[in-house]
């Protein structure tokens, strides 16, 4: 069986036809609708059938899945400037997160609130390196989204074990189990994808991960 995760990355500018005349609330609603349409378009292409909003249901904690294809796993995320969709037919419980590396962040305040004590210690030892911060942040988001619990588990309770050099690893928590993750620094964004794994060396058997950009 081929272990494969497909990742589609695009810009919000390409997905959302903004109008300068719209107010902020309308723009947010328009962006949300356009992103859902784009996600459904990508899923339709991959599954060879038309996917519409009524084809989705949600788990107890709100994670969406396809009613007719519950074992086709997917998850999406967007930042202010970029969008990502991760899909797989065989890698269970996907989660993905993307952040713009030029995003203005209150790094210290968010780290103090969201980082596990060991992560905060490592970040300070690295002289508060920005890339490490984004790796930890996107890994937390991706793993929690993969688990389906989302905000029901505090960010600072999850120790990602992110490495300052290596771009991938495994983390576990008694409430969610074990997940493997892979980080990608694409120059303008930090992207992390996570999937359910095993608390053993088998957890580090990485699938093939293919990143696609719009042609």
C-alpha cells in the first residue's frame, strides 16, 4: 500500500476575489465562502466526483469529514496570505497548519501562553529564533487539528518535541494519542502536516508527501 499525503498550497489572493468596496465583515464572509468552494473544488478533482457543502458532516468536536468517503482524510488551514489542503486515502486523522513567516506576532506573549515549558526553554536557549517559534506553533495547531480535539486541549499541555534543525518528529499526549508530523519551511510560509501514528519506531515511517502549487 502506498502511503501518500498530498498537500495543495495556494495564495488567498488567488482564491478570493476581493472587492475594495466591501466592509470588513462582508470581506470575511466572502473569504470563508470562497475558501470552502476552493477546498470542495480540490476534493472534487481528487475524488472524481462533485463535492458540495451538504456532503460534509462533523465529529463530536467539530472536525469535518465526507459522509460518503469517511476514510478519505483531509484537513485545511489558511493564514492571512496563504491556503493549504492536506489529503490522504490511507494516512489517518490528518491535521495541517500554515503561517506566513512575515506575520507580525507577539512572540513572547504567545510563547508564554501556548508553549510547553520545555519548548519555551528551548526557544529561549535559541535566542528566541523566529523559525523555531513558527515550527512549534504550526506543529501544535496541526497535531491538535489532526486529533479532532482542537481547542479542547490547552496548547501548553502538548509538548511537540520540535527540533531546531530536523523538520519532523513524533509527539504524544494521553488525551489524544500519538502523532507524527513533518515541517516545511517554504521560504515565505511555515507549513506543518500531522497524522495519527504509533508510539514506536514505526511512527517514524514517513509517507510520501507531495506538495502541489497552482500551475
